[in-house]
């Protein structure tokens, strides 16, 4: 894994996801997402994706879906520890 150049990740829209995360911190608390059920992250991600693909196709829906998927991924990683 050490020989992989991950600099291409710099081209991804991290700032967009951070914006969603930061707005959530203002509304809830910094680690509130860690105590919510995994099923909630899955459902909210699905809802945002459905809304994006079937309705308005707003960038915010993709940002929120990806943020929820990051939460889900981190929770799954934490479960394996």
C-alpha cells in the first residue's frame, strides 16, 4: 500500500463534503453521527440519491449522500477494530 501514489485524491471535492459536515456540527454536535444507527445513514444516503436521480438533481443531494456514506464507512471500519 505504501507504494501507491494517492495524490489523485486531491482532485476530489473534499471541500464540498466538509461543508456538509461542518453544517451538521452547527446543527447537532461534532460526533453526533457516531451514535446514530447505521441504518439511518443508509436510509438518508438512499433518500438523497433517489432525490438526486428522480427529482431535482441538486448538487447538495449528492454531497449529503456522500457524507452519509463516509459516516457509514467509518462506522463499519470501527466495528472491525
